[in-house]
């Protein structure tokens, strides 16, 4: 039984010599199938851009992230994160297809930077879709900044009113703390000093909010060469697959089948 599968190199070369035409036919057939399949496979083009995420000045006068970049990337994987305008411009058949063809990757930098890659059926569509996606991202971050500014303005108004109230209650505060000064006046002076610093920091956050807005680090690049399908690789794979099938068929025809019939 084991002799059936015991094929020497000499036998193998003899089989190839006898059936090279059929092996070649299978190879051509495999190449042809791959070629025909590629004619019905649309080209996919890629557009890329790097965008620096927005930051906002904190109470310590240092810039901090407006949002955790990883949270932002996770949120952009939802179809609901894209506007109706973007979905119309990108022309994907569904929101799920849109998410599938738009990739966000975080680049380790300071400030944090996100690279956006958009795949579509033409360089023009990829470019327009990328512009729409960047617009959605900027609008979202601008909305977050606006909400933070409103919140900070409310706190600023609160501290101003509270400080003015303390000044009215204690019109003659001591210029320096001393043991003869009343305790409540010393406490009021400390509160006014603390609120003055808080007011200055909140005012700084409000005034410099626009300076931390996100921006493009480079123009959007739409590759004129399709990124998929890999035509050469697919055609070579079809050719090799045809060769293997032709070779296997020839081995079965000249080596195994006669021995099996003989055993029967």
C-alpha cells in the first residue's frame, strides 16, 4: 500500500515531461481566471492626511488634550460619528462600509496627532471624502471647545460675583496678615487672593482657546495608484495555482491511478 505513494524524483520528472502540455494548459487557465476576476474587481485608491488634535489651556496655564486620543479613535469607528454630508460625499453604500474604509491611527507625538486613511473608488472621491471626514472631526472638536468655554465663563462669573461680595463685606482688609487682624478678615483676604488667581486662569483658558485648535500638518494626499487589488500578485498566484493543479492531476493520472487499478 505504501508503494502507491512512493514516487521517486525520476518518476516525477518523467511525468512532467510527458504531461507538460496539460500542466501548461492548467497554468494558463489559472492565470486567465485570475485575470478575468480582476476585470470585475474595482480599483481602490487611498488618501491620507495627518491632523494635530485640538488642545485647551488648563488652569495651570499648560496645554492639555481636549479629549483622550484613543477615545476619539474609538468614537470615530461608529457610523453615527459622521455627518449626513460626509456620507453623501463619500458615496459608500452604507455606514458600516464607511467605517470599514476609513482608518484612524494614533501617531505618538506631542501634541497628539492622528493619521486618517480613506479608501474609495477613485482618487477624487478619496480626496473629497477625506476633506469631509476632517471637517467632521474639526466640527466635533470645536463643539467640545465651545462647551468648555461656556462652562468656564459660568465659573468665571461665579468667582467674580463671589469676590465682589467678599470685598463689599470686608471693605478694609489688612494689607498683610497679622496676629491683630481678625480671623475672618484674614480668611476673606486668602479667599480673594485664591479667587483672583482662579479668575486669571479661567480668563486665560477662554482667551487662548482658539490657539489650541486642531490643524492639518500636511495637505491631503490622494495616491493616483490603486492600493488594491494587487494585480501582479493575484495573477502570479493564479498562474502558480494552475501549475499545482495541473501537476497534481498529471501525477494522479500517470502514477496513482494505474497502481490503484492494479490493486483492485
